[in-house]
């Protein structure tokens, strides 16, 4: 059981690192848009490699191993539901990262520098929220009419 939790944490680290590195790669690739740098095959970018070969497999492994931890521990608590909600937001951001990579590779579109920066900030906020939820393990507030 402990090895599944360790696998989950390692996969989360790779997923987070890959997603946090993507906005930096996209800003850097947008800054070098010049006539001297002509990419022969635009779909061979480093951002696409990081997204498809590091972040996405790590995301799948993190979700699968997290599901295994959940099933083995049989945990159903308020903090877990909060965490799963935040992880859902992270999955949505992962999909948006793929769309940003695809947009960055499009030669006709202008780089979305402000969007890349906002994406990076929102990504950091969601990741900090997930870490806080896991470490603090908040309980059900008294104002809620239902309990878990």
C-alpha cells in the first residue's frame, strides 16, 4: 500500500513539474518568433514533447495510483472531496495546456504571452490549494446542512 502512495506522489511531482514548465516553454517559443528561426516541423516542439511524453503520462499515472490509494484506504471524507474537486480543476488546466501548446505551434496565430502567464499563475494557485487540502485535511464546516 505504501508503494502505491509513493508512486502517486512521484507521479504528481512529474505532472506538476511538466505543467509548470509548459508556460515557460511557451513564452520562450513565442519570444523567438523571427524570420531567422524557421522551424521545419512545427509539431516537434519541446513544449509538445513535455506535454505528451512527461505531463500526460504522469497525469494518468497519478490519477490511477490516487484511485488505487482511495480504494485501498476506503476513505470518504470532506477533505478528499475537496481535493478531488481541485484535481478536476487541474485536469481542466491540463487540457487547456494542450490547447495552448497547439495554439503556440500554429504559425498563423500570434503568441498569447499574457495568457501563458495567467495560465501559470492559475496553475500554481490550484497546486497550492491541493497541497493545502491534503496537509490541512479540513473538516465539514458547521454551516453546511449535510455531513459526510
